[in-house]
C-alpha cells in the first residue's frame, strides 16, 4: 500500500485522478482555499501539489512538503517528476487503485469488476485501460530521457563557444528523437 498522501490544489483535477488511479490517497476539491490546504496538510501529513508558487513557499515555511507544478510541463512530465521526487510507482495495481472521482476505496465485485465503496461508481478493465497503460509507459520513459539529457549537459563543459555549439547540437538531437 502506498504511504504518501496528497492534497491537490484547484485546477489540477486531472493530476488528482491519476494519483488515485495509481493508488495514492489524494484529496482534491476545486473550492479549497490556501489556508485550508495548509491546515489539512498539517493535520493529515499530506504533500501539497499546487501551481501556486506563493502557497508552496508558505507551506515550506511551515515545514510542509509541497510539489510545485510548473505550467510549462504536461501531465506526463509531471507524473515523471513526481515519480522521481516521491518514488511514486507508475504502474497500476488495480487492487490498490482508488476511485478517481472521490478517492474512495474500491471493492472487487466480480471478474474484472470493482465498485467504489463511497460513491458506488463501477470500474472495469476495459478499453480505457490500454490508454492508461500507454500514458504510464510514456511517463516512465520520460524518467529515463531526463537522465539522458542531464548526462549530455554535463558532458558539454568548456569555453563559451563550445557550450553554445553543443547546446545547438543537443537541441537538434532532441528534435530528432
Ligand atoms: Zn467513488
């Protein structure tokens, strides 16, 4: 069972749903105000996820963990970054999955069928399952790519001109892949 718990700020509902699918206890409500997010994070030991740099700074001053979601990155990048930072497992274990809608715990009701114990929504391993897996495969490969580009950057040390040249070639490589 995953131990990290999260509270997700407004506008990041899609990310909250993903964390629930991955089995992480994740609170999300579009109407949470900053003070409430900080209070819940303190009381329930939850990592705050937000696009609000100010909220992140306030949380960190109170020794709370906060993950800043950079708006320049897409969902797959964010999942890869979070996986690295919080050791989030980017594989779905349906036995541990939580209800994407309400964070409730799922109960197996039949062959490949589950139901949320809170909101009663039903889940099954259907066509959509493939697209979930595809996104997670992409996110997992991003983790490897990030490491590759980091290695490349550290190789290009030297004079100003050389680093400028190698930067251009790095970009070309990135575009080619
Ligand atoms: Zn539910």
